[in-house]
C-alpha cells in the first residue's frame, strides 16, 4: 500500500509546431525514468501537434527531475507543455468507464461549416454522450477547388456513453439534416464496422439516376401515366407487384431494340464508378437486387464488374415486348430473401452486409442488412432506414465504412 501511495500519475499535454522525431525525443526522456504510459493520443492539425500522455512515475523516482528534463527538451523544440496530477480516485473512475457503448457519428456535406458541428455536438451533449475523438475522413482540398461541383467533406466523431433515448436522438439528427442540407450517419462502433464483405444495391434511382421503366414508357408513348404510378410505388402508396404489372402492361408491342437504346442513355449516379472500383480492389462482393429489369442489370454488371444481378425479366415474343414479366417478381420481400441467399452462398454473415436503396420496396432489404443505407431516398424510406445519404454521391458509403479518402484508390483514366 505504501509503495502505491508513493507513485505519481501525471497527465502531460504537449503542443506546438510538428517536427519529425518529437514523440521519439519525448518518450526517450520518459524511458530513462522507467515510466509506464497508461494512455496516449496524438493528433496533428495543419502541422500543429497535440500530444497527450497519462503516465505513472515509479516510486523510486520523484516527478521533479522528470519534469525538469521534459521542460528543457520541450523548450528547445519550441513546444508548450502542461502537467496535471491525477488522483487514484480519478484514475479508477476513468478505468471504470471502460466498456461503455461506443458509437460513430459521421457528418457528410459538400463542405463542413461551424454551424453543422455546433448543432451536432450540442445534441450529443444533451444526451450526456462524450466525444472521444474527431477525425476528418475526407481529403485536403485546395482553396480554389473548395466550392467546385461534387466536392466531399466528412468528419467522424467517436462518441461514448449510454444512449437512453435513441429514437429521440435520431429524430433530432434528422431535423438537423433537413435544416442544414447535410447527412448524419449514426452507428454502433463494433467489430463489423470495418469488416463488411458484401454490398447490394437497388438499381433505378440508386445506381443510375433514372427509373428505367419510365424511360421505356416514354418510348411507348405512356410516359406520364407510368411515371405517376412509379412515384406512388416508390413512396409505398400502392403494392409494388401490382404497380409493376400495371406499368409493364403499357409497354406491350414495344420493339426489343428499344432496350439497347434506353440502356445507352442511362446515367450512372455520382460516385458509382469510384465506389465499385474501390469495393472490388478491397475484395468485396457486390450485387444488384432490383425491382427493375435484368437486361439493364446485366448492362450495368458489365460496366461496373458486379458479381450478382437479380431483377425482373421482361417477356419478349417475335422481337416485341408482350407487356408481361416472367417468373417471380422481385418485390420488397423477395429483395430481403435474395440478400440472405447471396450472403449464405458467399458464407458471409448478415452483420457483414450493406444494402443501399431509395424506395419503399427497398426497406425490407435495408432492415435485413448489417448496414442499411437510404440513398437519395423518398421521405418514408429516409425516416425508416438506419442511415441516409442525400447530399453526396455513392462513394460516400466508403466513409460510413470508416475509409478515409487517402485510403481510397483512384481509377486510372
């Protein structure tokens, strides 16, 4: 007991211009005194270092000579240092906080404003959660490019504590996203976060910017009528299977050659090519699970190197569409089943899957996946899904998986 009483716990905070070898210099001084490092954290922001260390000075050494040596070295390096004694009681309280739930809160926008951070962190504080670390995941942008089109900005907060009212917390975050036109993802920090292995996508208005059936209907002269039914179906106002049959019936007599014509004018969603390039290089499996049509799914499969395609097959007879769909229709329930099927086939747990979609028929699939993301989604879907991205492109999904821009691979032109 006597020896424990004699030991000293000190919190060291060192800051100033960053230079190569600073941490090595400082830790070498501590090593001379056989000091134990109980906690350490370091950040460099705009070439300014902030280093914190919680250390235990053994009873045979008084802290005075250690501090004297540190002060001298820090002064010669042009840094500042502060020392805070930590009591045994404070240390025990800190250790006791171990094991509290941890969450990751990801703020996504075209650029980060102080107001966004203020609103988000104020809500975090209201719910008695502590922010441990704040990390910028997006890359450094030259000032002249900052306001260019399709810029990306992302900051991740590591948050600790027991969240007593998650529904209320999510409601408040959703209100901030609506007010400020940003996205906020909130997920548990667990082993699966950076250990996902399968990503499945809806096709229409997710991987591509349009609804293929609306494009086909335009060719058949039934554009407005079909587009109205599509909107109702995506908002969940009418049964998807019924809506699909009604819409496909309007395509009767359309020449098969129109499929190729429509496929050629499809626009990929912002960030799609970058996302798939990275997913495949990182060893992920990918799939399209769509209430759209296999012809267009396979077209995108070839373009983006996608592993699986499940969609509906248009019946064709004598070179013309019959107005019917072959086989079982891929509706919301079937989408969830197909996600399970692919995961089982690849021996991947559902916790390691990500599903991305925009319509009401995607909700069962989003709910089944380890990470469900509503992408540029209808309000009912955005409110019901675990996460939502409306501001940035598809490659923002990499941020939700914890990848930084500097870790992302760039496709050679």
